[in-house]
């Protein structure tokens, strides 16, 4: 019996998805890993807050690895700075968001296991966020996109 030939490739998505000022580029998708892992870079310009609401996901862990700069993650109400060479695993069900509280650009690597999210979520989110032209995105539309892709939006802060 011969092993099945797999179409291996490096960086299957050369597409950079622009979500407002953020840039997302997938390095691995679930399609390329039999659904076991997805990995993508996120570049966050200086002094940028995440436009989408804080959220959780029940079907996968998300591990963040700092590449350049320091990104502040808020996980279940606790702020955690992730800098170069540091990693943070966000467990299933934890409400989280991020902000770049520095004037410098930040780059992180996000690893999702299993690969329950892919580029289409970011394309759909970009459509809603970019339509807001720098203002707050339509919360109902953003929540619908998030739920469709397995994310649970957190209620707005009181």
C-alpha cells in the first residue's frame, strides 16, 4: 500500500486581509492541516484598539506568540502583555480582546487548534468593519458574522 500523496505548500494564503488598520495573513489553514491547526499573522499598528467586540470561542484554543512589539490582551478581565518570544494560550470559553497601547506596530502569530476558523471569517469581518469607515462597526452585523464563524460576542461593557 502506498501512502496518499499530499499537496504540500508553503504559506498557502498569500492574501493579506485588511480589517480597518489591521492586517491578517494566514500561514496555515485547516484545509492544509487536515483540520488540526490554523496559523496566521496579525499586524496591529501603534495605538490601535480591536474594532470587533470582545469574544470567546468554545470549539478551539487560541495561542498567541509575540513576534514584534507588545500587544495587550484582556482575557476574562485580566490584562496580559505579550511581547517578542512570549506566548499566551487563551482557553476555550475565555472572553478576550486585544489592544496595542504602544506607539509601535506589533506583529503576533496566532495559532488555532483545532482549525475551526479560517480566512473567510476575517474577510467577512473586514467587510463590516471597513464599511464603518473608521467609525464603530454595526454591532448587530458584526455579531452575526462572529456567530456564523463560531465566535460568541461578549455583551457590551456596562
